[in-house]
């Protein structure tokens, strides 16, 4: 068996079932936000960090939830959470806080309805309700996280073309204290 092709085939199946128009909706929220806060838990947190980094490279004011230097969220800001279940207990207080101060909420999940999605301004369902069967060789959420990464990288590509961003311009913003 070609394991790389096996993984790519599964990710293609999921991304083909994902509503790609949601990328433009997400970018519109980012564009209209004062600041964007991004978070997740576990591997979803890692995927959210990819997206946050790319938005910074594109010139946006972005903060990762939970960092010691992250300021208070307020009205006019946007919170983007990546949560496969849409009900990650450690993230629910962030949802409550964001909504209580008048910030917008975008949830990226494998479920269109969940505790987070049901109060979100934008729900991006990766795949469909039946897109994530247990799959030997792609354990414990791999299908969701990798599909989400592809979706968000696609959104960044869309942004790059829409704003005519250049590699040189993005690289100039890249961290230089590494």
C-alpha cells in the first residue's frame, strides 16, 4: 500500500466535501476585525498556529489565545477557534467571553452544530457529518486537522491573490528573532 497516497486520497475526499466559499467569508471577517484572536487545543491548536502565522505574514493584527502577551478581546475583534468537536471544554470559556464583550466568533469544526457553532457568527464545517469515519492509518483526528490545514492554506492562497501579496513582502514581516 502507498500510505502517502492513502492519506492524500482521504484528505481529497474530505476537502471536496467542504464548502470552499466559506474561506471568503472567513477572510471578510478577518478583514473587518480590529484584531483577530485564534485558538484551539491539541493538534487543532497546532493547525490554528499555522493560520495565525500566515495572517501575520499578510499584515494582520493577530494574537494566539492563551499566550502571556495576548491582550483582552473586545467588541470589534474576531475570535477564530479550531475544534473538531466544537465542544472542547477548555475552549468554551473563550466563546463565552468573546460573545459577552461583543466580539465575533468563527468556528472551524467537523460539526455544523455544536456548543460553539450554535453561537458562532460563522461556522466552517470541514467535510460533512459523515466525512470522518474511523480510518486505520489516520488516527485520532488526523483527517480533521490535516483537512483543516489544507482549507486554511487555501484561504491564505485566496488572500494572497486577492491582495496581490508577494513572497518578498510576506517574508519581510516574517519573524527575524528565531
